């Protein structure tokens, strides 16, 4: 048996179906953060960058304050050795895993430099506490306006680049799982001429 729905009821059904479908289409258009990564800038303030760095590109220079000394430091101050630059936030567990793994990697490879760039919304006090609590043995620089990840094209932490002795990008890596340290180790040994 066919039933006819009144015009008002038909419009109400159409409006309800549209409203139920709206969150699905809006959610699909947004950038989704991988579960092990934290968005830089937080929700609603994500950085925008059109940068697409590739292996062999010159690493963009930067100058930021060192958390421990307040002295301004630049990437060029560290060149001549392989350098790992990685972006962290104190609330990012994967960042902590990477920070600890890179601490060990630096201890095992005296010719290696490591620089952490804090893009923490909680600011300097939180990062100072984070670095001290985790006995970080390399510089932590503060970037409260997210200028450096924008230059490198990163939207999430942790994110890393290895830069060779000539200042060129040798490895680009996003996210961190404990087994990822083997990628870093292999590239560092290659750059240092170790087997």
C-alpha cells in the first residue's frame, strides 16, 4: 500500500537527513592527525605551509632562543656535522620516545648534533621542565610561533629531518615508533662514514 507524506513532513525528513549527513562530510574534509602524532598549533590554529622539502634540498636556516641559555642559536652554527632537527611538544608521548632514542643515538655517535625545536603551546616553563626531567643532552630551542615547522612543511609532532655536513636534507621522517630509530642510526652511520 502506498502512502503519501505531507509536504511539511517531507521537508522535515529532508532537513533531518541533511543534518545527519553534514558531520560525515565535514569530518572527511578535515586533516586527520595520525594517532601517534600531535597537531602543531592545536585545534583550529594549525600552521599552513606549502613547503615540500625533498632529499638533497638545502635545509632552511633558522634562529631561535636556546631554552637553557636564552642565547639565540642558528642551524648554521651546527653545520659541518650531521644534524638531526626534530620538532616536539611536551604533551606528545611519541615526541618523548623520540627524544630519548635520539639522546642515546647522540651519545653513541660523538660526531652527531641533535637539536630539538619546541613548538609547545604551554611555552617555555613546560619545555624547560620537560628537558630537565628527561635529562636531554642536546639543545632545545623554543619556537612559539611555529616558524620553523612551517619552513620545513611539518604539521604534526614528532617530525624530524637529518641534515648532512653540507647543510642538505638527507632524511625526512614524520611520527615515531621505537623501531624507527634504526632508520636514523643507519643514516647517521652513513653520513659519518661508519659501517
